[in-house]
């Protein structure tokens, strides 16, 4: 094998180390798991611009500043899943298929499928029984839970969707897109031209 | 036999040594160039790569250990976040066990076994090349995941339910599970090669009672790999199935069993300790006679102890699970069996002591490492007997006492002999001696640094410091000892630094070593240093356990192998009576492509189960290429 001079070999070794260190830094800064959000970001996440009707709206600046973590971050989604059971969502919504409250996986969203709508529903409550959680959960918890609920209703599972729980859950795990399997075309579609499939 | 007529085919009989060398070099050497370097199937080249890669992983794992010691050096330190700390201790354990300890021991076997049994290449040399590429792929996968902040954070044992679908978000645990699959494929491949090489390719006359102890140790290790690794492959595959496609293997609510994971993991994990330790026993038993100038005391006893340890090692896995609430009978049985393994270990220690006692020791660096091994390993063995007893283990489980114990047995029992082995066989591998002065310096730094670092951990454990914590409060009485441990770890690191400086320096400008610089007795010293591509110009014939001591003038050799193609001698299992000349595979790129296809399939299967289906096609193509008939008839005679 060809022998390169010592200086060349040392320089290439140093170069490799620098490149690796930079790669590690870029990687580490990519999607850090934050266990406690700084207060300014907490406040910022509450700053959603709702329509006058309160149905939906625009996400806050903080959401974009953080890199939109709540829709696809695996850690945030799995935290959302745990919050779902910790805050008793299942009492009305069951395992996601609904009960006293509406289902999340039949393809129908009363206030639209947007993340901000879901956040508003959890934070401010909705008529006919949905309580407001703004005094019970922190802002980032509400976003984590909303992200999880949105992913629950997705027709194709995201790579970062959580797996099954260690319990007797009757629906397929979130990473197997239960909404695609359990889609409910409804009794009479209002717009038959849209078709019955998701 | 007309085709193989010695008159028509060139044989190694009746030609001068220089001419024979030239002909064999033409047949056995790989051409220069990058692709040829990838295609090579020479066991020495692959083993050197394996060893170098494993030592790179040792350095990386050592840096992680220093990072942990920095974080723990004072209470409430904020150098490393808890999330990254979890990744770091998981990476440290996983890296040291799966990417350093097991591969480096197997790599030493890949280098030494064919030379010590007097053959020209390892059995299944292309599988050997495939094994290295798989190992490299697994290592890159783990370390790239660390660079991307998706490294496993579930401990090197990855207990469910923490690693399961409910509590292990993201792809971290999946990456761990597939990294396991990579390294286990590599390990199983090497194990099969070692078994076949030892059983069928020994030099004529090397009956089972003349096999060097190192070769025996590697043989037992290979069988341990073959029996233990399938358990962990099953475990990691079912874990990834649970996480990805929603199977219920570890879900108690649907008839699965969380404890099943621990049984499967430790059914592999305990023999794993001996997979690392037995080769070290072999190294010690080989180095020792050379430096006390007499044959090993109690060869039969030692080999018997090796085999007994290998068998017993499958009967003690439950002592890792004493606090899981198993039935009393089970706990008593595994307490007894855990203590029973101290018997063969004790027999080995006494054989070595007797060998030293009866010999005239020469205190060179490899011998110092052997002495360091004996002292350290005996200390670790004593705490091993302590934690083998259920009542004591219940008290110290998951404390730093256990951390101290297993570092004493793993570093003391495997790394010390390994460093000694590097000093001992470095001249054979490179043709140059390592420095005696730097070697002594690095030995004393490592020996002192090791004990100063790990002995206080026993005390830390006894005063209640738990494992895997990322920080502790200032009110707890651990700060002083932790700072001491962290400072001592710098001494240990300095020792390794000196060692690596010595390796790099000696590789370039060490004193030239002859064939047999230590005056050793085993066959690998009968050929040039470094050995030529064909290992031995003539396959030696063995009449005793110490061929180079008993045949001082000239080693008896065989002849009659062909020189125009790669051939070696197949002998019978027990008595090593020559049975056949067998042709050996040539260099090939297919193992590399097969490893690439397998890697793509395994990495894809982290994300979608369909990768197993679609990934099978490229794998099938590469395997068809690998096993495509050669055109020339396979001939044996």
C-alpha cells in the first residue's frame, strides 16, 4: 500500500476528527428532548391566533421557532400518549374510538383536523361536554396531547408514531395507522362526490 | 487421479525454499488496490482489521466513560443532560461488550488459531470477510445513531418494558436491537469458522491432547457463541417485532411475559462473560509458560476447567435476576451453581500459580500484564462469590458495588490479558517489538489507575450509591469518593494513552523481531514475523505439546500440496491424521456486497417490516453471486 507523508496522514486524521465532531454537534442539536420548557416558550405556545368562532387558527411564533416538534417528534408523541391516559381522556373518548365523546379515528373531525383546532379544543373546551384543560395542563403538555390525537387520526402512520401499550388495547397500535383500518364512511356523506375512502 | 498427477500439477516437493516462496506468494497474495483490499480473504489481514476496529471502539467507549466520570465528579453537576447521560451509559456498555470485548477476542482467534494449529487459512475464509463487514456495519450504525442523538438509552441489557413500545419512544431501542443482530451475525460466523478450523485443519500429529490451550479456549468460546447468541438474536428480533408490528411477546396483558426478556437476555448475557473471559484464560496460559521457561502445569486440568466453565456458564444466568421475585428453589439453585463456577476458575488460578512457582520468571511486559490479571481477577472473583449469594445480592443489587465487581472481572479478567497478548503477539503481527520501557510505564499506570478507579466503587456501592444515576445531591456522602474515582480514571486513561502511543510508535519504528523473539513453544512462532500470506511454506508435523521447544533444530514438515492454487491439509478430528488436500476459496468481493445488502435490509427493518421482504432480493442476488459454481471441478484427494 502507498505510504503518505506523516504530515498528510496527521492532517487527514485531524480533518476526520473535526468532521465527526461537527456531525455529532449538528446531530445533537437536531431534536433534543426537553423535559421542562423554558417559561418564555411556555407562554409563547399559548399565544395561538384563534378565529373569532374559536374553531381554528394560526399556530404561534414559538411553535415555528421550536421547529414544529409536536406533529412528528417521537418523544412528544409518546408523551402525548401518556398524557392521554393520565388526564382521563379515555373516560369519554375510549381508546380513541369514542364513547360519550367523539371518536378520533373514524375520519371525522368536528372542528377540523388542524393541530391548532385540537389544541384549542383541549385548552378552551367545546360545547356539549368537552371541559377546558387550560388550568390543569401546561401549554407544552396540551400541544403534546394534541399532536398525539392528530397522529391517532392519520391515515398513514408517521415513522415516529408510538407503538402499542402493554395493555389489552383493542385497536391496532398507532404506528400501524388504526384510522386507516377503522375509517367510518358515516351514514350519509354530505358530499358524495368526495367518495367514501380516506 | 490422473488429473491430479504430481507430474502434471506443480507440487511443493523437491523445490528450493526461495522458489517455493515465490510460487506460494503468487498463489496466496492479494493484488494491490482498494478493491482487492476489500476482496481479501486472508485471515491475518481480516483479523488485523478486526482488532484495529475493536480498539477504536475501545477508545470511543473509554471517552464515554471519562464523560460519565466528569459528570459524576461533583454533586449536581450540569455537564451532561440526563437524557444524554442515559445514552452515554448505554453506549458505553453496548459498545464495550458488543463492539469491543467479544469482537476483539474473536479477532485474536481469527489471527492466532490458524497459525497455532499450523494451517494456511481459516475455514470458510469468505464468511470471515463477511463477518468483518457486518461487524463494521453494526459499529457504524450504533455510533452514527449516537451522533444523531438517537442512540439507545435503555441500558446495554435493554430491559422491557422500558425498551418496549410503551416506554421507549423513537427508534433508539430499535437501533440497539438491530445493532445486536449485526454483531451477532458477525460473531456466529467467526464461531463456526473457529470450530471447523480447530476440528479439521490442525497440523498432522496435533491430536487433541497436543492442542495449545489458547486454541482450546477459543474452541470452547466458539461453542459458547453458537449456543448463547441465538437467544439474544431471538430476544432482539421479538423486541423489534413488539415495537414495530405490535406483536405481544413481552406484553403481560395479552399473555406475553416481561420477565421472558430477562431470561432470554441473561441466558445469552452470562455465557457472554465467559465468551470474553475464556479466550483471556487461553492467552494467559500461552503467555505464562514462555516467561517462566517451563511447560504449563496441569494441561489436562486446565483444559477440563475450560470445558467445565463453558458448560456451567449456561446454568447461572438467573443470578442476574435475583431481585425479580423468582421462586425460592430457583434462587437457591442458582446461588449454588454460581458458586460452583468458582471451582474451575480456582483450578485455573492454581495451575497458573504452580506454573510460576516451578519456573524461572522473566519479568517482561506481557508477564506483568498476566500478573496484573491474576491479582485483579482474583479480587473480582471474590466479590463474584459475594454477589452470587442471594441475601448479599439483594442488598447491593443495582449499586456501584456491582459496577466495581464486573469491571474487576471484565477489565481484570479480559483487558489485562488482552493487553498482555498485544505486547506478546505484536512482534508476530507486525514484525516489530513494542517498547519495554513504555510498556512497563503503561502497565503500572493502567494497574494503579484501574484499582484506584474501581476499588472505591465497592465502598460507594456499600454506602448506597445506585448505578446509572446521572447526578446526586450534595447531602449524600458520596462526593469525596466520586471525585477521587474521577481523578483516578485520568490515571487509567493516561495508561491507555501510553499504550496506544507505544503501538503507533512501535508499528513504525520498533526494533525488528525475528521469528521467535520470546523463545516461545507454539507453532505460530515457527514462521516469519509477520507471517507470509501462505503462513507456512510446508505444513508442520507435530509430535508434542511444545513443538518449538522439543524440535529445536528443525521442525518436521509435510509436503505434497499444490503450489498453483490455494490448498491446505484436512486432518481427522481426534488424532489429526491427514485425510485430504482441500482447495481454499480465492479472494472475492461478494462477501462485501452480501454484507452491504444485509445491512440495508437490517437498517430498513427498523423503519418498516416490508424491508425484510424487499431486502431479501438483493441479499439473494449477492448470495447467488457468492455461491456461483466456479467452473473448475472441486477436487479433493
